[in-house]
C-alpha cells in the first residue's frame, strides 16, 4: 500500500542531504506525489542536485495545484535556478500578476518576483520595472531588493532601478529605498 508518509519524508530529507545523482529518479517521482508535504520536501531535495533535469522538474512545479508548492518552487529557483528558469518564472509571475491580489500579491507572485530579481538578466530587471503601478508593489519590492543586492548586476542597471523607484514617489518605494540605504550606510558593498 505504499510507503508511509513520514518514512517517505525522512527518505527525501536524507536524499537531499546526500545530494547524490543516483537519487534523482526517486526525487522526481515525489515531485508529482499526491501529498503536498511530500512534493515540497521533494523540491528541497531536488534543489540540492543542481542538474538541468532537476531544474526543469522544479520549474514544472510553478504550475502545481497547491499554492505553497508553487511558492516553494519559485523560492528554490531563486536560489539555484539558471537562465532557462527565468522563462518559467516569468510565466508564473505574469499569470499571478494579472490576478492582482492585494498590495502584496500572492505568495507565488512575491517569490517569482524575488527569483526574477535574483536570477534574471538586465533585460529582466528592466521588464520588472514595467510592472510598477501595474502589479502589487510588495512583490516588486522583493524583486528590486534582490536585484540591487547582486554584485554581478552592472551599476547602471541598479541606478535605473533606484531612479524608477524614486520616480514613482510612493511611500512604499521611499521606505524601501531608505531601508536599503540605511542597511548599507557605512559598509563597503558592491550593491546599491
């Protein structure tokens, strides 16, 4: 009648810690499991393998039936995604942005925005800027904060983000910029 859920959870946790390529098939099976808790654990284990096949499987979870699994997939891609992951993240972001769920947006919108800020290229950051005033600012703030913290993102791109945020002149944008400046005041940093 199958493996007990607590045994499967422990197994997935162990496979994630071991991060052995031969565990890929077992992890992939659990990414489609009927239990949400096991799908989430499988996502965490999958992230540890860092293979293109695992990244594609994680991307597929951005369309999972459970919102927490979708959000976990976006969080995972923020940490380990590659350039190909950006397309899937955009699809998730735009799908949820059209729903306009309050000032923060859905958890998937927040996490996919942050992942885009963390993993996207210069064009992706510029594209995120086009969503100012169209998507919930709370979600976009996470994206811009992630972008501004990236050492490899060119300073002119970061300056463009800061100028755009200053240009919308909302209390939330001012608070974000003030907080980021305060955090980095007096510390040498490549960001901001």
